[in-house]
C-alpha cells in the first residue's frame, strides 16, 4: 500500500500588544489541501484479448470438457457448444491404421469437412461450427482405427494466437490483411482456412506457396499432411 507524505501543520503564535501589556493569541492551523487521487490507469486490451472477446460474442462460450475412449465412438456437442474447437490426443503409432481420424458431423448428419482431424502426429486441434452456411455442428465421430484417444472440447476464445510456426492446430488471428508464405519442412501440403463467423476463405497452400490472410479477428485452421511443423512469413 502506498503511503502519502505527512504534512505537519504548526500552530502560529502571535504576540499582540494591548494597552501596554503583552497577550498571546493562538491562530488556528490551516488544514492541509486534500490532493485528488490520481485516476486509475486502464490499459487498452491487447489484440489477443480483443479477439477473445470477439470469439465469445460471435461463437459463444461454454465450460470445456474432456472425453476418453478407444476405437469408434461419438461425442455429442451440448447445445451451447455447437461452435468451438476440439483437441484430440492419440496413443503413439495410431496412424499405422488408415482409419485413424476424427471428424465433425452436422445436426442433420452431414459431413463437416472443416472439423476433420486426420494427422499422423500424436495430437491435433481443429475448430468446428464456424461457417453458418453449413448449419450447426452435431457431434464428433471417432473412427475405429483411432486406438486409445482423449478429446477435449473448448470454446473458440481459448485458442492461442496464430504463431510464426506451429503444427496441425487452430488459432485466433487478430492482425491486418497481409500476404503470407506458409512453408513446411518437406513437400507435405499445408491447408489454411480462415473464418470470421460470416463467411470463409479456403486456400490450399503447398510448400513455399503464398496466400493472403484477411484482416482479423478470425479463426484459422492449419492442417498438414506430415508431422513436420510449418512456418509463416510475410510475402
């Protein structure tokens, strides 16, 4: 706690001559002037905080939850979790089976390609329910070859900011429109999809190929054909 400086007020004693005799008159001390408190400083929200607030308003929020299983299963989204992202973690070596993947279906049973997690690494995250043109998401279908798995479903606002390098994951992007080069470390394809809750752009980028990130806030799904990480740089 800050301490204010003490102000010592001394009483002033005046000698007054009255009819040939001395008298003392005490002058009341002058009270100190009260200083107005300095206004509290409020920092402007960061770009990521602004994107998180936009995500909550646009896609809603809910309590994250985790489901574990083995092989084929379905995870039904609660009513307040029709838009979000899921992170799936598989047992090592799961990709030896070609039917090792997860995908999102709409409430009407249609396949939502955006929600597919088909990756030979041990973990991937995918945002779903972002394009209003395809209708609400209904559930995640885990295929029989997935082996042991764990899925955590979270609100969009919990996504990390889009980094300079990353993996098979979803991110929040709060930057300006700019041309970008997404590069993988081998010839594997990098797929970048961007969503703003109104419409979507869909650009398939190959190694060292260029594309344009539209101005945020938005959600970006980055998906890979290989376990090699990707990097991005201004074009």
